[in-house]
């Protein structure tokens, strides 16, 4: 993403475009919609292979540890303060 595009603008475009694509491609999912919030984190170029591997194996990985568990660990490991009440709504 170029530095001239804000994260909120990029997510608005991604969510809007992909939501329309899902509804058009999968007519059995007319009620599809993204959640209101989002999280945004940068990844070093050197870490791209690890991120790609994580994405490829995400389904299997989350059979062992839920996304919510993993996200809390990530936030805690990086010293990111959060209020549990606002994480999942």
C-alpha cells in the first residue's frame, strides 16, 4: 500500500470491493458483510514468506488455537493495550 493512502481508505476500498465480489460470485450469500472494525499491522518484507505460510495453513492452525486466543497473545507480546470489551464487537 503506498504511503499516500490511509489505512482507513484502503480498508474501505478492500471491504467494499470484496463484499460486492462475494455477493456477485456467491449468490447464496446475499447477506455477506464485513465487521465494522479492523486491525492493521505492518510486516517487514523479510517476513513475507512466513506470513504467506501462516495464511496457507490458517485453517489447520486455528484448530489448535483460536483466532481470539492468538490475537490476544499477539497484542500482549507487543505491549499493545486493549479493552477486551471492544475486541470482538
